[in-house]
């Protein structure tokens, strides 16, 4: 069971919407990061697999606004916070 409010389906939907605003290689990178995070969690048992997947998938979500060095960190936090998911 997921220990965070957001489920994979919602996270995938957010990524899809963000990719529509700013398509690019960051989208595939995010999917790769999600899969890697999930596998690491499974192998180590250190974190919930769903939480790891969702966090990996959305770690660059701030890129929906474009590519502005580390600005995407702040934009991503705001994007998720406005949707009630500041914990990610």
C-alpha cells in the first residue's frame, strides 16, 4: 500500500500534462528514474516501492515551465504543493 497520498496513476497523469507543456528528454529521464528508484526500494526494503516510483517520476516535474537550470526545483515544489502533494 502506498504511504503517500498520490498514486501512480495520478503521478503519470501529472507527468503527461507537464510533458505537453514542455516536451523533451526530461520526460523519459523521469520514467527511467522512477523505475530505478522502485528497483532500489525493492532490493533494499528501505522505502515503499510506490512512494519511490512516484518520487522518481516527479523529481523533475518543474521542467514543465522550461529548462532553467535549478529553477525547476522551485517550480516543481510549487506545482506539487498547489495540488496538495508537497511531501513529494
